[in-house]
C-alpha cells in the first residue's frame, strides 16, 4: 500500500482533518513533525501539505516554510515524479517553493497567492470545477472531466497574481487546474479576486497540485453548510456521517496513487 506523509510545520493546522480524509479513502497516511527532518519524509510515496499558518505566514504566506529542510524532501520527491498535494497554506508553500507552476525553477516562484481583493480573511462554502483534461492532471486523474467539488474557502491570501505574460502561459499551458463555479459547474467570479478565476495550480507534469480551498473540510455531510441547502439540521445520524463533497478529491488521489507501482524500500 502507498504511504502518504502529511508534513507539519510550526503553525500548521487542519492536519488531523487531512489525515482523516486520507485514511477514509484507504490510504496509509502519517503526520510527520518538522522536528524529524527531511530524512523522515524520504520513505513516503506521496505528500499532502495541509492548511494553516506555517511560521506565522511571516514575509508572505508559505515563504518561510518553502525554505524549510522538510520542504527539501518534498521538492526532491516532486522532481522524481511523486504526487504532491498542497491545500491552502500547503498550496502557498508549493508556489513559494517554485513547484507550481514550476515555470522557472526551484524556489524561483513566478506566481503568488496574494492578499484577497477584499483585504479581508474569507471563510465561505464554494464549489470548484476541474478546468483541464484529467489526463493533464495525473495526481487526481481519476476525476471525471469537468468534475464539480464542494469545498470550504478559508484564507486571507488566496488571490493568484503573476505577470501578464506568465498568466497567459498558465492559461494556455493548462496550469489552471480548478476554477471557481456554482453547484452546477457554471463559472462564478473568484471570491478572492484570483486571476483567471484560479482555485488551484498544477505543474507541467501534473504530479503536483496547489489548491486554495479545503476539500478535507467538506468530506462528510456534517461539514456542509445549512445556509446554502447542502446540509439539513434534521438529517438522521447515518446521513450526517455519510462521506460526501470534498471526499471525491481524496478518492481520486487515492485511485491515482494506488494505480502506480509502489517502489521497493
């Protein structure tokens, strides 16, 4: 069975929810504390960097963690073709590390997730749609074309920005993995003002994805919103505990990962 590491930096949160979602889809997953160092990560087959405020988001969100020793191992793994997922703060770390979009080089970012256009921290239920051919994104390539997934957006710095020529390259090259949409898949303006309506970025190989909304926070019915009709306070216990929503993201990740041969250790 493939082993998945969930790296923890000072200030990480959402790691338990992320771990729970990975285990629920049948993966062997483990939290890896930063004090264990990069060597501890090299035994794993894939990585999911969770949300939070690593190193208090000093300088910029994800900037300090992108230069942590733990990230050295994640970079090595991504360059070797292993699957890497970054969620919210994890996505910011991957961008700062230059792994996505990866158009310049390691730790040479060409894009950034900047402060929301509102100037405020946002926490809201959203939907995202797969914006590219699943074959272009093997890390979650088991998703159906145009798949729509509910998630929770919860960040202060999630607005994609880059130079105009870089944005053009990202759009034409299929780097915009997910965009914001409504429940039916129709495009809506990005709540954070993100360029190209971007909710997630990938790299050229499609083995790394940086997604700003949280799929792990909408993985069971009890996590969904009563205000938009996706959950009901009167639902019975079995219904409330039913996997739904964002679990589809992790199921696709698990299927793609399990389809790969596990290297000998």
